[in-house]
């Protein structure tokens, strides 16, 4: 059985910092804040509860939050990659649930460059390639602003050059 090789181009190194900040804002930060709040409330109002609440908070909130914060950005950085071939755009994404998508250029309908506020602070962007497919968009996240603009233009040009249904 032939295995699909990974795409050739990785994302910008700043993507690791972007994903770390994203983890702090979305999951790890709130989990750590919740653990700290519960520990302080227990200390102030129910000091005897810290004997069992401390280890419970450590196992259910603190350790998973720290693990997510340290593991997820590095793992995503290793997985996320892209490639633009003569007839298709190929992207790998995810971290725990990994996804590889190959979209024929003949099916490309639009190419967008998206920059969220946290991404902008790191000079990063995401390319969203909309195709005539029910499988959804192809996303290439973690590119530098400059690379994203150039790659989006190349995908658009390549899509126009390939005869097919979406042109």
C-alpha cells in the first residue's frame, strides 16, 4: 500500500508562538484561572477541602492545561504543511486529529487570505481555498503575511490556468 507523503513546505516558525497564545486564550488560560480561583475560594472558605481539592484540580485542570499549552503548538508545527502542485493544492493540518486535503486546481472557486487579531500580531495569515466540493475548504494556516499573499496569488493563477469545472 502506498502512503501519501507529507506536503513539502512547512509553516512559519512564528506559528508556534501564535498557537501558544491561542491555547492560553482559549483553553489553558481559562482552565488555569479556574483552578486558581477554586483553590483561592477553598482556601478562604473551606480550608479543609484543599486536601482533596488540590490534587483534583491538579489532575483535572492544571496538568491538562499545561500539557496542552506545551505539546499542541509543537505538534501542530510538525504537522501543518502545504504544497502547490501543477494540478492540485495539498495541505496537512491538525494536531491530535490530523487532516490531509488535496484539492484539484480545476475545482478552486475562491482563494482568501484571512488574518485574525492574534495572527496579525505575529505577522501571520491563513489561506482559505474554497472548492467546488462538499468536503469543505482547504486551509493553510501559519504562513507569514508576505508568503500568504504570494501563495494565494499563485493558487489563483494556477487555478485559472487549469481547465476544469470551476473556471
